[in-house]
């Protein structure tokens, strides 16, 4: 009996350290799992605290253009099917643009018979029928520019159909002149004598390179008591063309301004008597679409939108 007790006591002594060790390992594993679970919970909580804007920024930063996208970008967007490049759903956080048919409508609606006659002479008579309060969706304009076939000048719609953008459609929608001489945009520096002639016409100081929008408004809204002289009529034509380019026809810009590259052309009133406004509208839209399609490949957070939004939306 005593031998059996001794054997059992020895076995219990030998087993007890192993049991303690096993229990210690179990507690360590349980504690590790609990800590890992706690870290996961904290991570999820932090993720929830992020705003939608922050999450979108993280996603945009993490996306890199693939080699296929970079090769496609080098082809000047000959194939503008964004779905093929994985950019169909891309949308920047901000849009910049200064299109406003309301500004143009406000001024033209105050014109008397003589000013309306000049409006027709310049080839912009259809703008007198603009309706105030037209809403232009920047998201829609971006979507249309992103999908525009810049080679064929066709708007590709969601159902797969295509809409041709032609001079006839510009004339039908905007009622502006779509024949005559193309408007030449001079990308080089404007010669000094053109600037000086503009200063004389608009009465601006030497420090001002070009008339600003306030100078144009002063000419367009002025009340000509004894009628307009030929010189005043020509200045009025220049101001009218500049205003329409700044707010309705011109290229992308954060704030409204007359495009610098058009001053030399519109600074000569004779050019305005036979210029093709429809051609200018289409060429600017084509350039804007090409720029948008190139820029979205770098996943920008903002994009500038230009061209005639009203025509783009109605035509499509």
C-alpha cells in the first residue's frame, strides 16, 4: 500500500509541472487572440471614422495607371471608349468651369433695337432667345466630354447610340452663324499695337494688358443717347464677342475671362462680320474633350470643364 501511495505521489509531482505549463500556454494563446481581436476592432472603428471623401482619396491614391492605360494615353485618345481603360466610373471630386448663359442673357435682355441689330450683324442673334435659369449639370458635362469621340465628333450615349455634332446642330440649337471665316486663335504673344488699340477703344490704362469683363459690361450696358457712331458700334461688337467667349464659347477656365488667344481676331471688327461661330464652338469642345480624356488617366482630384455646355447637353 505504501509503495502504491509513493508511486502515485511521484506521478502527481511529475504531472503537475506539465499541467501548469499547458494551462500557461492556453492562457497565452487566448490572450493573443483577444489582443488581435481588439486590434481588428480598433482598426474597423478607425475606418468607420473616415469620411467618404477621405476614403475616396485613399482609393484614388492607391490606383496607378496600368501600362495599357499609359500606352493608350500616348495615342491621343484615338479610341475614347473609357470602359476599355477601366475609367468608365471615374469621377473627380471637383469640377471647375465658368459657363453661364444667365450672364449673357441678363445683358442681351436689356438691349434696345439698335443693339439687337448689332447682335445679328455679329452673327449671334439666336442668343437673344436664351432662357434664364437653365441649370447645367457639371457631372453630365464631364460624362459627355469623357465619352466624346473627338475624331468623329460624336457623343456616345449610355445605350450605345451616337449623336453627331455638326454645324447644322449648332445653328439649330444656338441660332448663331455657322458659315464664313474660321476664327483663328493665336497662341503666340499678342502684338503690342493690338493691345494699344484695345486700350484706346475701352479707355483702359497702360498697366492693363487687355480689357476685363467690367470694361466689356460698361460698353454693352452704356446708354447711347444720341445713337452710336461707327467707332462706338465697332467697340460694341468687340465687347459682345468677348463676353460670349468668356461665358459661353471659350476653353476651360476657373474664372470667367476672355481667352487671350482670341483677342487678336476679335480686336478687328471686320473679322466679326463674317466669322464662323459654330466652327469655333465645335473646335473648342473637341479640344476640351481631348484634354479631359487625357487628364483622367492620372486620376486627378479636380478637372476644368470648358466649351459650350448648353449645346453639349441639348445636342446629346
